[in-house]
């Protein structure tokens, strides 16, 4: 029971699901389910536990986001929108809660081998085993990194592709990540 917990030093907020959008079927129910889990699931957890975290002498809020935050991918409209909302919220909280001395750590993993990615029907470059991802997350928490993204080959490629002119970016992404 939450009422028994007096203090919380580290909160790891991680909620995630994915449903792909296959146009021309614009399935708003998918958006609702994905946003409910990926965004609001994190919101509700943080709302409940932030008061306990603020009692700590060394509070740290860790949020697991996604490298999709760096680059819009076809079919991932619902997933990407939920992760972009989470990113915006956490970045704004960093500013709003500066005086509280909370250390924020945002994790941006690429493709990690999990039951969720096992459902993907497209190539997943640089896919990483979950044990390796866990090691990187733990290391980022220990080092109190503000942002951690991995695997670097994928996340840097996403960031660089994001800098390309839109027509070129769209062609490239359509070829790589569409059905």
C-alpha cells in the first residue's frame, strides 16, 4: 500500500505498448489505447508518487521513452504521438521542478528484443537484447545522466535523418519502415 511508503529516492516510470496505424484506416481507438498506456500511464504513476519522491534528499525521476521521439516513423503515429507527449511533459517538468533538486533521467531506447518488438513485421536495425538494454539503463541511473539513448548507431542515425529536408526524409523512412 502506498500509505506505508514514507519516502522514495528513485522512481522509474515505464509504460509502453504499440499499435500500428495502417492507412487509409485511421483508427482513433488505437490512438486512445496507446496514449492511455504510454502517456497517461506515466502521468498517473508520477502523480501518485511525486509527493513521496519530493521527500527524498536525493530524488531521481527516471522515464523510459523511445528513440521514436527523435524521428516520426510510418505506421507509428499513435506510438510516436504518445512518446512525444511524454517527452514534452518531462522536459517541462525539469524546468518547473528545478528548485526541488530532482535529477531527471530520460531513457530513449531503440529497438529492444521484447514480446512487443517480436510482433513487428519490419526490419529493426541494431536490435538489442533486453539484458544489454537493462545494463545501459542501470548505468544511466547510477551516473544520473539527464538523457541516455541507445544503441547509438540507431539513435544518431535517427537524429541525422531528422535533419534532412522533408521530401528526402519521407522517401528514406517510407523505404525502411513501411510494410
